[in-house]
């Protein structure tokens, strides 16, 4: 019996030891699970706090949230929170201050020093740049050489110089530079390689885009539309050295954009047809992640024969202003796929001599301007030069004040204080602003 009791006591003792061990292991596991859960919660919370925008099933909607952990509370009045502006367009003294009769105002630029510039041409296709330092009350005008027919783009670079891209009178792309915005010299030479622009391939400089490293993309179209051959239409400006960068199919390029990481997106066209959908061709997207050395084709922007403007929104969404249907397209994956925002509303225009009105549909989105609070304006044509406003990434639109009798809005710019500038054209170009 004693031996049996001893065996039983040893068994009981052994069971008690195992139970205690199991309880300790269980307790340790509970602690580990609790710690891991806390870490996962903090990690997921941090990720959510850092999302700059959210994507729902219908559309990317800009949120513009600022994390409270990134800066002290008293410093959280960001530029967007301080931003204010009016959509009540007012005339300036532009037409009264210049000697020429402007036909098209083709671009607007707000310089770093606050000077506002307008590029324009008259009925005889003479081209000019005018600048104002007093809100549009007075303008100083400089003329471009007779070789320039239409200024397509006006930009200020990080180094303070100005660049101007245009169509030459011989239907060749021309590039000019200035150090004061009013005195212009042609920029054509490439050290060691002779003349790069103008040449026999490119007909117009349509866009000028600066890369994060200070290099500049010069975007041109092509006179040759052979689908079996690519044409040199993208050039690189490094300092004063201009060189060939990349060739593309079709009629070349109209627009380009680059994001903060240096990803380049360009848009090509297949036809110079503006109105007939059967002949207009299809715009195409090309993407480069290595400063233009290699290119991959992006998604097809369906319904767009041309892309007149590309813009990387501060939310990261890429927007495209298009013809022939006047769509604003957007891509949340850097141009790999595209969707259409809500079409801007139809507009009413005067018709006939008896005060009649007709309803027309917008067929071009020429310009995209991101305002200081993340909202957007788009300048349109060709049936009527209306400007539309959206504060929900194109889900809904508000038609702004009438811009006058012109057919197109090619110039949109905003000052740091919120003042907006507008350049119109096709029926007597003018410059409007907000007060």
C-alpha cells in the first residue's frame, strides 16, 4: 500500500508540475499575442494616418488630411487651410494697355517674383509676351521675332530663367529663353552636335516640363504620321545643352507630366483631325521611370483623340484634359489605367440676331489648374470658352462666370494669394482675373 500511495503521490506531483508549466506557457502566449496585437494596431493606424487620399468604388476623392503628429498644432495652418479665392472673373486693362489687337492669349504664367505674364498673338500672327506687376492695370510688352507664329507654352524654371515654346513660321518647332521674361533669344544650339531645334521633324513645341533634377523636357509634335516609323519628338535641355531624347509613333507629343519621384508620362496623337471621330485616331500614353531612357506604353485613354494637358494632382492622381469628346480622364496608377470623370455640363451660347440661345456640349478640355486648396479649374473649348470648377475630383461641376465671346480658354494660373488669371482666345483674346 505504501508503495502504491507513493506512486500515486509522485503521479499527482508530476501532474501538478505539468499543469503549472502549461499555465506558464499559456500566460506567456497571452502576453505575446497582446504585444503583437498592439504593434499591429499601431502600424495600421499609422498607415491610415499617412494616406493622402482615399479611393472609393466610384472615384478618387482628394482628402488633403494633415497628420497632427507631423507638426505642432500652432503650425498646422497649411497653405491649403489659408487658401482663399474668388471665381468672379473681372476684366483687366490688358487690351487697353497694348498696341496690338490680340486674337489669342495662348498661355498665362505667374512668376516667382509675382509678375504675371501673358503670351499672345494678333490677327497677323505676330507674337508677343506682356507682363504686369500691378494686377493687370498696366502691361509691358515685348515682341518675338517674325519667325515665331504661335506661342504654345510659357514656363519659369527653378534656376530663374524663362522658356518659351512655339510654332515657327516655317512650321518648325522653336525654343526661346529669357532671364527677365521680356527679352528673348532663340535656344537652338547643342555643343558639338549643331542645330537641334528647329529641324525637319518637329513642327511645334507644345509643352515644357522640368524634372526634379533640373533637366527640362521639350515636348514637340511631328509633321510625319507614318505608323511604321517613330519620329524624334522629345528633347532634353540640360543647362544650355539641348539634345534628342526619345522617338514616338504617330504625330508626336502634345503633353507631358512628371511626379515628385521623377516618373514621366507623355501623350501622343495619331491624327490632326479635330472633329470627325472616325478620322481622329486615338491618343496613347507612354511612361518612363528612368529619365526618358526607356519607355513603356500605358493604358489606352478611350474616347480621347488628343490629350491637351496632363497634370499630377497633389493627391497623386494623374489627370488628362482631352478632345474630341471633352472628357477629363483620371488615373490612380500613373497612367496604367484610365477612367472618365463626370462630363462637364453643356453650356448655353447666343444664337442668331434675335437674342436666341443654343445649347452646346464642350468638346475640348485644354487646361487643368489645381487650386491652392486641391480643387480644380478646367479651361475648355471649342464651341465655347467656359471654365468649370470642381471640389470633388470631377464628380460634380460648377460653371463659373462668363468669360466673354471667346471660344477657348488656353491660359490658367494662380498667385500665392489666391488670385486667378485667365487667358482666352479665338474671338479677340483677353486676360481676366479675380480680385
